[in-house]
């Protein structure tokens, strides 16, 4: 769009940043009939497409293919030496990005009815901004500028020109020795990916375990898997100094240890991208971390300006950014008050085994919570595929509602979808047990965990009372039927209903469904 046109119109909604939040925000607002301008200073698609989800999952799939080939002998399949062509792997990663890019392109946005522009936005007041110096007026604005890799303060770090999750995808070939700083999701995923592709990897984490936010058993499973892949995992290790240059160097750790590398990759967290945005001029406050302060409807401290995605400091995931963009657009354009609920945000670490989590923590739950764990070694699908490394753990409250889940194992992210629905909608283990699940799948453990919870309820006092009442009522009913039809009852026994009940249970299940009767939540 030309500069005079940008300046001439007064936009219903100025959207800043064309990552997931901005793309969805702009497209939803346009679909509601608003005059929308989406401005991006770099590449349409944002981090998820160019430097985040897409390249990392593409790299992991190459890595898992290599690991699968090396591992194939356990199925009786012999493939010989596995050769990894580094430039070809990285080219395939870039190809995945290129294939998806049109979906997020300016053309796709304009097809939805929004206008697009390329340039850097800076707010100049409560309802005004500039795009590369060109003035733009808006009724409302939506800030979706995302987050950038954080760099820790370590002496000498800049001298080795560390890679970040922004730049690692531009490597022409795989490095020989990679040191990764940070044992969170990105650090673990990239450490495993490069190790499985044949790179010698050291993973350094300052905390006492990897994936600090997850169930400790999940951390254990991933740590063990990374070590099996050859990653040198150093937890409780703080880097104090880096020596070397961009061709290689040495990491010096507080415990006296060292790690040599040809490239150093930093994955220690993210900082919100708010620098140079002119937020103060717009009356938009940021918190001590630099995240834009929003209420639960994503409104900033300027009631005409909204924010969505990573820049808000909410969990930094594409699905969060997408829901944010949708809700912010609805709230801004239609004056609704759709709220963001962070109680059931699912998250996945795409290592092998995968770690998928939703809701309340599954480790150390409160006294009014029940926990059920099903190991994958009891799941037929996992046994058949020789992939029994993992477990499913559910947290259930006193009203039998699912409150949290951790799934570790193959396809954990897919298995989590049902549990996310359950946690977000307050469903109970009765709801889960009552829905038929296909066999054999990696959803079996969660079904079995729900069944275990339900069985536990049957053996409790109220469950035993209900079952006894049902059983006795059934026997009485059968005895009445027999008397009416003149059928002999109990072959001369003094307790005919017991004999009848015994023969009945041997031939057919009880039609009365204790699951239904036991469902205290069915009326809620
Ligand atoms: C390695 C890695 C792997 C990841 N994997 C996953 C995953 O598997 N699943 C998942 O859900 N999430 C994943 N994420 C997180 C996910 O990528 C982010 O949560 C998501 O991209 C955030 O979207 P956003 O729209 O908030 O911001 P972004 O995608 O960062 O978009 C912000 C845009 O704003 C633009 N911008 C900034 N300032 C201005 C300005 N002044 N003017 C104009 N434009 C501006 C930027 O150029 C950028 O394009 C991963 C992240 C990383 C780094």
C-alpha cells in the first residue's frame, strides 16, 4: 500500500506485527467488516513459521528419521550405516518453511479483506502511529510484536557470535560440536535434534533438572533419552565465561567444568519485543519484564489499544497467540469481552519421548486431588512398537473432574487433545471412561487412568452402597419375574435370589449401569 493511502485513511484497527497473533487478529477483524491495516517490519508469518515451530519440527523429523534408521535392527530391519547429509537436512527444513509461507503471506491477508504494509511501526500518541515515518491514524490498535531470544550476561559470549533460535536455521551445514545453553523446551528439542543428526552436543542447564516446569518424572525421561542419544547433559551448571571466536571455543562453568564447541547455541528464554514501539507515547504500560500489561480481555492500559501473543508475557505458544488474536479482534471490533483463560493451556516438548502437559501440575498435587499414573509399558500399542518409554498421569479433583495431565511418550501431543478438552470443560473421569476409545492407540493409557479413577470410586463407601443397592434390587426383580412366570427359583435353595444372581452374572452383564448411577456430575 502506498504512503499517501496509508496516511489518508483512518483505520478501524491497526495491527502491528504479522506473526500468528497479528495474522489471525487482522483476518478475524477484516472478516467482521472492519477496515484493517496489518503492518510487518520483517517477514509475514513471524517466529512460528520462520524460526520457531516449523523449522524446529522439520529438523526434529529429520533427526527422528535418522534415529529410527539406527534403531531399526530391533525390529529385524537392517539398514547399514546411517549417513546424514547436513546441507540437505537444512535445505529440507527451509523447504518446509517455503511450503507453508503462502498461507501467511500478504496476499493471503489481503484476500481476507485486510490491507497490508511493510515497515516498522512506532506509536506517536493514543490514536496515532508512524510506519517508517509515514503517519497513520487509527480508532483502535492491536500490538502483536512477539518476543526475541534472550541473551544471558556471560563474559566473552559476544566474541563467539552465539547462535540463537533466530539464526540457527541459516547455518549452511551442521556444526561438529554444539554447546546448547538452556534446558527448556527449545534447548531440549534442539539438543536432541542435532545429536540424532550426528552432532556432538553438550546441553548446559543452570537449574537442577531439564524441563523445570514439567513433572520431574517427565524431566527424568527426557534426560535419560537425551543421554541415550549421546547428549552430554550438564544440569546445575552455570556458565561463567566463554573463550574463543566464531569458529569455536570453550564454555567455562561455575563448577569448574568446561565444554568445547565449534558453535554455541543460546536458548535460555525470550524477551518481549517492545523496544522502539513508542508504547509510552501511546499510554501503554509494560511490566518489569517488558511485557505489555493486559487485562483478561487483552486490553492494555490504553483502552483503545489491545495486545496479543508473546508480547503479553502469557505462555509463549502459537496456539495461545492464535486464540489471543481471535479474541482481541472480536473484543476490539464488536465491543465484546471474550476473556483469556490460562487454566488449560496445553504445551508440548517435541522430543522423543514427547512431553505433553495441560492444567494443574501432576507432581505434588493438593490433598483433595487424586493422581493416577499408567506406564506405557502396559499399553499394547507401545509394546507392539517397542516404544514403552513414558507414562500418562492424571490429576482428578473431589468432584471427579480432570484438573491436569502429563503425557510422556510417542504422539503425546496428539493424545493430549482429549485431555485438554476435559480440563477446559470440567469433564470428569466418568465422561472419559464413557467414551469409547479406539484400540490400540497411545490414548489407551489415559483411558485406563480414567477407568482406574472410576473403579476407585466404586470401591469407596458411596460406591459400595450404590452397587449393593443395585445388586439387591436386581435380584429382587428377577425373583419377582420368576414367581410371575412360574419358573423354579434357585433349585430348592433356601436363598433363591443368590443362585439366580450367580447364574445371571455368568451369562450376561448387568443391564443397570452403575456408571450412570454413580455419576454425581451428570446433573451439573
Ligand atoms: C525454536 C522455537 C520453537 C517453537 N516451537 C513451538 C511449537 O512447537 N509450538 C508452539 O505453539 N509454539 C512454539 N514456539 C513459540 C511460537 O513460535 C511463538 O509463541 C509464536 O510465534 C508467537 O507469535 P506472535 O504472533 O506473538 O509473535 P511473532 O511470531 O514473533 O510475530 C511478531 C511479529 O511482529 C513483528 N514486529 C515486531 N516489532 C514490530 C514493529 N515495530 N513494527 C512492525 N512489525 C513488528 C516481528 O517482525 C514479527 O514478525 C516456538 C518458538 C521457538 C523460538
